[in-house]
């Protein structure tokens, strides 16, 4: 995908469709618990296998987007997402719901993989990531306000994800059928920055696990511990995602001015405090404060982490692998949160998750502090070779043209010029510029 300055709306649509399932996780898990014969832990497990399917797609396809082509792979992923989530939404049988969730999750992960690969190839990956986060946050916030008024049942959030995939499918015609030639040449190169990439991927797994352990049970915290209705909980989530929009806009406005280490390190520490506050909430004020502040910070840190991963490999492999590790942590989140809250209670769960976030924030900050140069240009010096003076050879003008020229009959004078060395200004970093127009030094005849 070319690095044009125009907005890549197909990539933004793919990003939105791929991440929507994770953003709707609280209402999806909560409605699986109430709408199907499943316990809270079982509903959390279904949410985990859904996101596990998404993570597996990223691990399998991280280095294969160029082989299959972005357009074909994006269409296949969106069709799988629409079919899987649509089946799960329309079915009341638990095995069909679980199967549809896994298939739909794999399709969402495929769309996310294509989006991450394309974003990494852009001139400003942070800007495109910010647009994608704006899209998914705005859509998820609208759905949180709408779904509670549509009635009970587990199918509404799943159907919303399926419809979003079908809408994104309409924009895939603008994706390239094949990877650009320069990316195809780089396909044989080794994966750069292996240590930093593996460290970032491992840290992101636990970073996302901690975040989504709370996110997966946030709906139940609001309903049971804080004593709120589903409409109020949905309103809190909508306002929280609206705050996420503001945070994302702020991150886009700041761009790289603060670097990446400060937003990632300080943002993770602040998120840890928000998680502890939200997990211990017993009323609307504390629950709303924790959720809103947390969701305002989460996309900011995530955008810088994705931008950091994209900067480590222009082919987007680290962006996909780090995103897949994040999806794997996201997949384990609902089940982990359900088990921790069932055994120790919500406040203790929040304390454990906050402490874990503070620990994993350290290696993420270290990776962001490490300088790196991707695609460094090496200038090859040009050897200046003087051109030897050519011997004088006199010529005369013969034929009818000789009578027509005012110089006819005059002696031919040879003015020898010394050899002029090749000018370095005529050369760039990879070869000569305008060499066809450069005169060849030598004697001039008049």
C-alpha cells in the first residue's frame, strides 16, 4: 500500500471492523450470561474463545498478507466475520453460538491483520491508527447507547459486528490486489529488531490481559456491585468511549512530539490506578469516574504502542505480531477476570491487575526508549575521474552547406579544454541525476 498523504479509508474501515468485537466485549459477555443457559464464567470463556480466534488469525497471517494479496485476504476475513457473528446472533443453541463466535473472531483477526500491515507501510502510521481508533470508539459508543433499547437477547451486539463487517466489505475494492513491488523485494529480509519486538509482544500480551480482565466483567461490576441498571451502565460505557475519542484526538494532535516512552510509561501507570478505582466502585460516581478516565487513556497508549511496533518493520510484521499478542491477552482477559472476581472479589481483582500493569509497563517503556533506524539510507561515495584532453583534429565543412554558412572558407580553430572532473552535485544517494543532459568535456569546434 502506497504511502500517499490521502486518508486510507479502506484501512480505517478494516481497523474498525476488526477491533469492534473487542470493544463490545462487556455487553457481549453480559448478554451471553443472561440470554443463554450459561454461567458468568462460561460466558467469559465464550468471549475468550471469540478473541482467541482473532489472535490466531494474526499469528498465522502475519507474514502472508503479501502472498495472498491485501484485497482478497480482507474480503475473506470480512465474509468470515459476517457469517460467523451472524450465525451466532441468530442461533440459540450454545454449540452454534460458540462455533460462530470462533469463526467470526478469526475473520475479525484477518481484517485486523490486513489493516495493521497496510498501516505499517504508511508514511505516518500513528495518524492512521488514530483514525481507526476514532472510528471504532465512535461506533462502539453509539452501539452502547442503542443496544439496551432494542430489547433483551444475546444477538444484538453480535449482529452489529456482522453488519459492520459487511459495510467494510464495500470499501475493499480500493485495496491493492497485490503488494507493491518494493514490499515484495523486502519479503525475503529477516525480521528486524528481534529482541525489542519479542519483548514488546510479550509485554503487550499481559498489558491487554490486565485491561480486558476488567473490561470483560465491567458490565457485571456496574450491575451487581455498583447497583446500576443496564441503561445506566450502557450510558457510562458510551460516555467512556466518548472520552476515548477525545483522548485519541489528543494523541493524534500530539503525534511524536512527546516521543513514545512518556505516553506509554506514564499512561500505563495512570491506567493501573483507574482499573483499581473501577473494580472497587460501589456507586455511580466511582464507577463512572474509573471507567471514563480509563477509556480516555487506553486508546492513547494503544495508538503509541501500535505506532512503535509499526516503526520496527516497514512490512508490518511486528505490528501484526504485537497486535496478535495483544489479541491473545485480550482473549484470555474475560476468563481471567471471571475467575479472579469469583475467587477473590472485584476489588482484589482490580488490585492484582493494577500491580501487573505497573510491572509490564517497565519493559514497554524500555523498548520505546531504545533508538532504532528503520530503512537507513547509505550514501555510496562517487569516485571523481578526470577526463583526459582529446587531441586536436581539424575538420572542414564540405558540400553545398559550406556555401550557405557565413563561416565557409574560414580556418577551423580548435580550442582545447582541460578535463573537467565529474561534479558530485550531479549524483544523489543511489546514482546520477540528469546524466543524459550532462555535456561531455573535450575540445570545442567553432
